[in-house]
C-alpha cells in the first residue's frame, strides 16, 4: 500500500484516460455501436479524467469525495452489463429498443471471458481501489 501513497490520483488519471480512449476507439475506430448500458458507463467514466486532472492541478486530496460515487455506480452498471453478456437470456434494458444494439452482444472476447464490460468493470474497480486508499491516507 505504501508504494501507492501519494500517487493514487495519478494512477486513477491514467486508468480513466485509458478507459475513455479505449471506449472511443471501440466506437469510433473499430465501429462498434455502443448499447444503452455502454452509454451509461460512459456517462460515469468520461468526466473522471477531467476531475483527476483538476485535482492534480489544485493539489487536492479530497477528490475521492467526487469520484468514489461515480466509480461505484459505474462498476455496478458494468457488472450488470457483464452479467447480461454471460447470461444472454436475462432481461436486458436494450434488447429490443428500436435501433439499439443488444446489451448481450459480445464484440470482442479475450481469454474466453474478457469483454468490453469486463474491461469497464476493471477500470471502475481499480479507480475505486485507488480512491479508497486516498481516502484512508488523507491524514
């Protein structure tokens, strides 16, 4: 834990930028159409690089107050999305809405289980982990 001390915001900034750029790559370059749950996850991830950059510029340690709720809700949405992918028979909020892509569609799968929602969940959990360390070390 001591090796992360003082670097939590920097690591979280790197994770959030990577997640945001990865998301944009999948939709804009790879041309994967985001489903409804992907958009919800984007809503919770996209502001984070700006929040972390602002916190680093202002040298505030209280960034966890703003980020932790966003990262936890984002992780819950990502976990539910991943559940829908491994259980495609579950009721999905976007399985039959107009032109929306089904939330159970798997555009990529690495090692048999890593999908886009899994990557999103990993990013949200990693950011939450760093923010909890920051919260506990704020003294």
